[in-house]
C-alpha cells in the first residue's frame, strides 16, 4: 500500500466509504485514508475550536497579550506542546521542563567551538556561561525580588528553586534554560500585578486627596498640603520627590499644630470674656433694678413731703444712687471695651498665624520666584546627599553657577526681566537635569546643582550640556530676544569634606571661570 500514489489512496478511500455505507464525513474519510496509507490514525487538530478559545481569553495585561499571541502561533503551527505550554503559562503555572538527560555540564567545558553569525557579530561562546555568570544572574534575581512583593508563595518557591539551581557548581545549561523560561513567564505576571497594584493605590490616594480638598476648600494651609501631595503622586515616583514633600508637610504640620493650639486658647479666652460679659450684664440688670426701686421709693417720699426739709434727704439719696449707677455703667463700659480690644488682638494674632501658615505651606523649602530649593532646602538636601556618599561610597558633584552680566541685564531691561531670566534658567536646568539631581537658588543670580553618583568629569560635562541648551533657547523681553549664559565651578566631594566646603571650592572655580572670560565651566 505504501507504493500507492495519494490520488489512488483517495479513490480507494471513497470506494470503501461506499461499500461500507459510511457517511462521507471528514472523520470517516480520514480514518479510512490513514488505514489504506498505513499511517497512524491521530485525531484531527481542532484549530478552529482552539482559536475560538484563544479569542475568548482576556488580554488586560501585556503578559496576557503575550501568552495569547504564543497560543495563536502554536495553533497555526498545529503544535500541541506549544498550546499546552501557552495555556499553562497563561494560568500562572510553570510549563513542565523536559529532563536534560544528555546535556553536557556547563562548567569546565574543555574546547568549545565559537560560532560567528557574521564577521562583525560574534555569538556568545560557552566559556562565558560559567558558574560565576550564573551566580550573577542569581544575585540579580534576588535583588529584584523585594520589588515584586512576598505575597505569592508559589512565585517565591520558584525563585528559590531557580537561584539554587543557578548556584550549583555543575549547573546544566539546558536545565537552567528551562527554569529561566518558566520563571520568565511567572515573572511577567508578578511584575504586572505589582504595576497594577501601584496604579490602583495611586488612584485611591488621588481620590482621598481630592476628597480632602473638596471638604476643606476654605483652608489655604490644607490646600498647600494637597497641592504638594498631588505633585508627589504624579509618576514617575522618586524617593527624592517624596522626601521633599515629607519635609514640606513637616513644616506645615508644625505650623498647623501651632495655629490649632493658639485657636484653642483664643476660644477659651472668648468663652471667659463671654462669661464675664454675661456676669457684667447681670450685675448691671441688678443695679438697674435696685436703682429703679429706689427711684420709685424716692418719688413717693417726695410726694408725701410737706417741706423742703423733708425733701433734702430724699434728694441726697437720689443723687447718690444716680452717681453709683453712673459709676457702674462706666465700669461696665470699660470692661466691655477691654474685652473688645482683647478680641481684636486675638483675631489679629490668629490671622497672622494663618498668613504664616499659608506662606510656609507654599514656600517651606522652595524659592517663591524660581520654584528651586531655597537655602534651607539646599542645606537639608546636601546633608542628605553627603550622608548617602558616606554610606554607599558613591561620588557626588556640587556645581555653583552664576548668570553672566546679570547686573547689566537688570540695569538695561529692568528688574522684571531679571526675574524672568532667573525663572528661565531654573526651568531649562530642571528640564535638562536628571530626576535624582537637585537645583537650589543659592542667592541672587547664583544657583547650586547637586549631582549624585557623578564623578568630576561627568559633572563638568553635565554643566556644559546645560550651557549648550541655554544657547538654543531665548526668552522675550517685550519684543527683544534675550539669551543668557552662566559661568560655573564644579567640585567633587572629597573624603571627609563637608557639603559647605565643597560649595566653597565650587564657588572659587566659578570665580576663576568668570575671570577667564565667562560662559565656561571649570573644575575645582
């Protein structure tokens, strides 16, 4: 039968379908055809049904999209193993790894063959895959583990299995590859879960902050806190950004506590004054009632009097009572005036506290004109960076820059244009700087830039890039285009040196740059 041609097998298949009175269905035709051709009668690959299943799977995350793509590719290739692996990875299970029976050990391979795809692009050779290389991969996985959380026990167990295998002295290349492939599938889902959790938490935080702002629209100090938190919650999130907001809120909370304490005191004073006022009113009412009774009695005595001798004592009593009433009224008036003055002074003090609170809320550690850190903010930032240098032994560069010819700019175009120049420089610098860099206004037209994890040569390059960027941008003073330049000195923090000393060395280098012709950067 094997020597028959396909059309002959097909013709014989149709004859047997007719002879056996079988329905000409695809399954019947395939079964008889395989029997005649002497090939295994395997069931047909249900491609269409599997495609329907693939289309029904959700694709909310990139990992799900990737796995569905792999599933569709396996269906198109009629590959059952590919379908199985894709579905297991989609459900968060690890595809079974084939046993690496005949795979050679990866370590101490005597004479590997180097394969080159093209003369200019060599393929990685086996000696590079050493135990040390696998150990580095294991450390990389362990370093990334905290960012993925510890909630998924199965993922933690898979991580431990992989790192243990990577640290085996006779690690097998094929086995490690299979473990890495399986781990990669699981890692994609874990990373996507953490990213989604972060997004949801940010949304919840935004909702809480917005709700607070809507409930307290009249409290300017609270508005400052809300604005700072809203800025801090904008991605990308950085520890430096959150730390800055934390310092702002500490100032605001301190002032808030002070204002609240003073407000409570003011309320107590108002309560005491109100109690004294009511007491004074009661005394005045009693005095008025006594005076009224005495006036009625005196009037009757005058009516009954038959001579001036009898009237004189009554008039004396009336005059005395009237004087006492006048004195009581004067005392009450003086007391109320004193209360009124005290209330006015208390209100003025509370208003002053709230004004200070508003100012601190908006400008706690930032320059109000440029938005850069002020001197207090710079002191805290440089102390933080110096501590990091001491702790992690990383380089830190401090740059001090000064706008060239700033006095001439002010004298020629006015102080308003000078302010625009300062804000223009700060804006361009913040756009060019890295997220971890810090900009602070040091005073007048001077700025300090902190460049962590940056050696001296790279710090000079960074300031030179900022200079080039400034030469490409201008701002308008009326209809006149204005370009500004700066001179800068850069100092790398030395061992045992304080941040203040590094700024002083940068200042000296900046002065030399001015003397050398301006618009240049010199290292200290």
